[in-house]
């Protein structure tokens, strides 16, 4: 089964994006993931189940593509539709994600 190791830093669209597991965004914002375009960080809730983590990563990556190339033109439901479609496709192709490289941020600052 092809497994993609999720990197700590993802160069994309001329920026280096940090990808982090975050212990507090789930409680603080009631969200499984956030794309912080000010600080160039893609945060995923460390409390998510593995399957949710993968779906959330894809969701935030679609936001990243939208932010980079479309100037945030997509609606939240369009982002969700694209990312759900991507998740289904990759699941059908047997692609899984490995999050073991990511460090966990627990302080919640920024
Ligand atoms: Zn979203």
C-alpha cells in the first residue's frame, strides 16, 4: 500500500509551510484543522482519529491550493467537496498517510 510520509515542512507556491499536530485547536476552535496563512502553518488536531487526520489534511491542502492559486475564491462547501473527492480517490487507490514525522505543538500560542 503506498504510504505518503507527511513532511514537517511543505514547500508550496513559493512558501515553506509548516505542518503541525496541535493539541488545542480541537478544544479552542472546535476544528480538526486550520490553515494559518499569516504564519504559514497547516495545523491538524492531534486528537483526531487517523482517518479524520487524513481527510483533514486533504481539506486543508485544498484550502492551501485555493489560497495560493485562486485567492480564496472557493466556498467552504466547495473545498469540502473537493477534499472529500480527493480522499475517496486516494482511499480507492490504497494511498495512506504517515503522520509520524510531525511534532506536536501543545502550548497553543499563535
Ligand atoms: Zn475548511
